C-alpha cells in the first residue's frame, strides 16, 4: 500500500499549495505592516504545516513543487482588512480539509490533514477573529496587543 492513488497525490498537492499560499500571504502582510500578531505566529505555523506535508511527499517519493506564491498574493489596504481576510480564508481552509479528508484512507495522510484542519479551525481562525474584532473596536487591528494569543501550532 505504498503507491498513492492519483486522488491522494492531488490531495497532497492541493494541501501543500494552500499552505504555500497562506504562508506567502502572511509573509506579504508582515512585509507591508511589520511584525504584527497574529501574522508572525501564524506564518511560523504555516511553515510547520508545510514541513509536515513535505514529510508525506518524501515518504511517498513525490517530487516537491516550489512555492509559486511569493510576490503573487493578495495585498491589503490595512491590517484590519488582512485580519478580516484571514477569517474568511481560515473558514474556507477548514472546508477544504474536510473535503480532502474524504479522499484517502491512509492513516498517515489523515493524521496530517486532521492536524492542519484543527490548527486552522481551533487556533488560526480564532486569532484572526480576535484581530478583526480589535480593529473594528477602534484598536486599529495592529495585532500587537494580547501577548496571550496562541496562534502557533
């Protein structure tokens, strides 16, 4: 049961592309607005997510695509807008992982996908919601406050 089905290969590619995209967006937000939370924490988490997926690529002998997203991602007019977009993106991310989970029975792949979905829905979404709420409450959405945030995975 070492050879992956084409569907499983597509699952891994879609998940990796999504994590690459997220990392590049958060990296761009940091370049545009500085080392703001939750972006600095979540960018680090995205790097760990990429590494987890790359472990599966290595296990199954799949060639690793390069990240096509740096310099080609959305840019936001404000940190507040980036936080709001983060909320929307994490909701979509959870839905994507739910769909991908139904396309394999391999425990190693399922474990990684569940972990990434949990991080997205339990930590990243909540962090972006707090960030968006701070901004809409007149805090400017700087994300720099609230050192107790736990965005990392």
